[in-house]
């Protein structure tokens, strides 16, 4: 049951939002839409420099064909991840778990292009099945992706990047008969806002909803 303290509502209107200090507004807007996924994107340049960066914007695009997307901030400064997958056409998406959150968060630091975030953390650069981009060995779920397309979000200059999922690596014990993955078994974490991390707990799983029929649990 929702704690009664949440019924004392704080209200911000558009003028309040516009006049807020930028960092306060960033924390508020990034938190108010709920928990987000936490993934490390691995890439490599044509000259062999690897890069690793944490993203909280990876989303499902479609399953036929298998695709995902993520949001990239405006290219007003150099984005090493973007430069790398534009050069090579490949990147990896690696789930963040509770054991690596500090190192994962550190990859948001701005290093020069010739310094790999792998060398500044305890995360291990790993290569599987001759895929060009590096995976994170410590991640339970690893996706090998190829760059497909990008779309400019004209309202703020960000880019929606589309990638095709070409490889999936995951622990055998989280894969169920219908293809569903029980993510709580991987200790995969979620991001609360920009810089806080939470460990989700599985509460239920329900069957396909049909009109005028009660919700049925399928766990």
C-alpha cells in the first residue's frame, strides 16, 4: 500500500521547471519518470582504442527483427562511443549488476580518446566469437550489436541510435521455456535518476490480458 506521506503533493509548473538551477532540474526530470535500465556500451575505434560508457537510456525497439535503441546527447563535444560505432559499425550492450556499480558509474568520467575506461576500472575487456567490439566480462547479459540508423530529436539535438542485436550471451539458469529472462537472478540493477542505483525484486508475472477476464499469474 502506498505510504500516506506521498499524498501530500509537491507541484512544479512549467515556469518552476524553467527557472530551476540546471542540475536540480536534471535530477528531477531524470527521476520523475521512474527507474531506468543500466548498461555499459562497449566500442572500439579503427585504431584499436576501446571505450566503455554507462547508459541509462537503452530501450526495446522491436523483436522482429531484434533491435534496441538508446539516446545520445548532442554532438557538441566529442562522443567516443558514437565515433567508434560510426567508424566500425559495432558496439556491445552489457548489463550492470550490483557487484560492479562503482566501476560502471566511473565510466561516465570524461577520458581522452586514447584512454580506455577498462584501464581505469576493474572491469575486464572481453572478446567473444570474433566480434569487433569489447564485452564486459563481469556482466551477466551481453549483447553484440551493429549500428543501423540514427534519428535527430530536433527539439533538443539528441540522437536516437538504432542497433541490431546480433549476439546474446546470458546465464542458462535465467532463461525460461517461453524465452522470458528472470532478471532478478542476475542481480541486475536499475538507475534512479542520474547517479543512484537500485536492486529490483520480482513481484509477479502475469499472463496476456484479455477484456473482461481476471488477471492471471503465470509464475
